[in-house]
DNA sequence: ACGAACCGTCAAGAGATCGTCAAAACTTCC
DNA sequence: GGAAGTTTTGACGATCTCTTGACGGTTCGT
C-alpha cells in the first residue's frame, strides 16, 4: 500500500484510476493540473506521483523537474502516445517509469509496486533477482536457471543497471550516462551491440525476447517472462 | 531478544519453532523457500537467519552466499543429517553455527543467543577456511588439502586478505591500498606478479583456476572450487 | 508507397588488461 | 660486508574487450 498522487486532467480517467488503486489498498490523491499537483506533492508527501504528460497549464517535463527539485518522490510518466519523445526525455530527466495510454489499473498498480520496491532495496551490493535471473554484485556473478552466465564487465554493468530498474523502460541515453559515464550524445550503436551480446548470452533473440525487451522509440526493459 | 528469520520448508517444524522462539521473547519471521527467505532477509533485516539445507528451490550453499552478499546477518545452518558435507561447506562459506535435526527449541534458542553474543567481529587472528585451503595467522601457516604451502610474507598477506573476502571480487586498487598500503596508483603489475606466485604455489594456473579466479576488468576472487 | 528513423548484427580495428619473464632494488641474517 | 631470499618494476606478447562504421530489415509518418 502506498500514497499515490494522480496528476491527470481527464476527469473520467482520473476517477477510474482512483477507484481502482483505492480498491487495491492505496491511498490516492488527485490533481487536475500541474500547479495543483505540485502543491499536493509538497503538502501531502506522496510515495509516488503518476504524472500525465499534456497537462493544460504546465509542460510535463518542466513539472517533472520541479517535482524533482522539491522532493525525492518517485514519478511514473503517463503518456498518450507510444514512442513519445517527451516521455523519453522524462526518463532521461529522472522519471522512474512510464506507461502508454490506455493502460489498465492493474498495470499501473504493478508499476507502483515495482517503483516502491526498488526504492527500498537500493543497495549497490544487493543481490538482484528478475525471474530466474540472479545477479550477485559481490562475486560478480550472474546465473540463469542456476547456470552461470559468463559476462564481460560492461555486459555485467549493463545487466545490473537494467535489473535494478527491472520492469521499467530505460532509454539508451540514460544507459549511456549511467553505465557508460557519457552524458553526451553519440555512440548509441555501442549500447545496441552490448544488448545484442547480452541477449545471445542469455540465450534469447531480439525477435523472440524473454527477459530483454526493446520498446521501439523509447528504450529497453528487463522483466521476468510470462 | 532478537529478530529471527526461519527459512524452512517443513511447515510443522517451522511453526513449532516459531511458537517456541516467540515464547522466549524473539520476533520470528518465516519463509518456506529460499527465494522468499532471501526477500525477507533483505526487506526485514533480521538479526539471525536459521537456514534449512535441502530447500525445494535453492541449494542451501548458494542461498548462504546470497545472504552473505546482501547483509551481515548471522546464519545458523539447520541440517537433517549429521556429518553432512554441505553443512561443513556452509561453515567454510561463512555460516556462524549449525544444528542437526531433530533439535529442541531450547537448543536453537541457545545457539541464537550465542551467535548474537559473539557478534560479527572477525578477529584478525581468526583461522580462515576456504574450501580445503586453511589460513592460520598465528603460526603464519597455510595448508592446502592438509599439505603445507610455503609462502613469503607478502604472498601470505595477499592470500589472507583475499580469504577474508572470500567469494567477493577484490580490485587491484583495493589490494594495493589494503595489502600494500599504497593508496595511490602505480605498480599494478606488482599485484599480478604476486598472484602469479600464489597460483603456482597453490598448484593452479591462470588459465585453469581452482581457487583464484581473475575477473577481467574487475579484479580477483578467491572462492572454493566446485 | 516512399522515405526517414530506428534497431539488430557483423566485422574490423583500436584499446585495455593480464600473465610471465628477467633484472633491479631491497631485506634479512649470518 | 656478503649471500640468500624477497619484493618491485618495466617490458612484452597474448589475449580479451570495447567501440565504431556499415549494412539490411523493420516500423512509422506522410
């Protein structure tokens, strides 16, 4: 259970999500524009903010930056169209996850839980498990279904980062800055190549993904199969 | 009083121990498989874990390693048969104590108290065992499969440091600062050369490692074979 | 349907790391 | 002071790893 703030200008959507999340045990607050949302975020200190892009009064990216400036709250972006450039920029600007409308309340609930779980377990040496994939940072070892998978350093760092953000879509820009320490453009093929190697070592292919899904126009997502 | 996590797949045993320990003033949490146990250990931060070998989902030794990787929690091994080889290996891998079933709740309580009293202080004079490799700081002696291995001082210090961090990858930089007292760069070949000596004296080679594994781009790891 | 953007993979070369040798520098102990 | 043993350092080759550009297939917008 968590305290969730919905910032969404479409009233039917907002109230539908509100009911669904409340039924799943969350405390839900609502705001119909960016200004009100910002005020609520400051006053009520929610655990998660679900932020709709395309608000009437403020650009979503600006509001995200303001939220980031005033609190550590987790932010899930909600956007109308897939492959939205603004959504990618939001992920790069520190959003925790992202959903494309229309999405079910169940999906949203899953993301909320994932974001919260992640926030509590953020130790650099912690073992990360995604399905049958186990990443142990200290021995620098990865096992899939109990079998050890031999990875190079970059591959390991890449997989670790994705696993710590399991379930979330991660943009290549974010990977370049976080894993490659290159806050500037260029070399996006590098990420692709490493992802390709990872896939082959995990025994899957881009056309038939199991753990490592590419979300065209947005980034990649590591999530358990099924 | 302590927070105790029971990882045990047999429900009657688990609940019996739970009642008995609760009556003696402990806070008790339960997990019926390895995965759930690991989650609880991370989320609830118990003081002691009582770990049953022979769980349905994960090998006990592997789980112990994972527990060790995520926290400093004390671990008491619970095994079905005396003289169990796996139990011995667990002690080598850093378990704090072990009990053979069937045991009374009173015995378990005593072990829990003893483990907590002992604290998690690793004295520099403690004998360290990694697989069949035994390092005794006091007489300054190392034996492998009972055979004494003649090491020079630096070789011994290097091996000791690696053994105290058995199972974890240690970077050369770390070795330089901790074993060589040189917090600055330079001389990385020194470490390599000593590792080379060590390997040859332990009767293994870099291309076919048994205890001493190099993780390219990261460091080295001392871990039991198998 | 066409072009643009995106993505996956290949191949090749640049770059970094590691293991070992041998010689120099340093200790220790007679 | 010298000899034996120990440690450090530089050099070098053999990998292993990373990056980059090219190319073809796919998706998406117009």
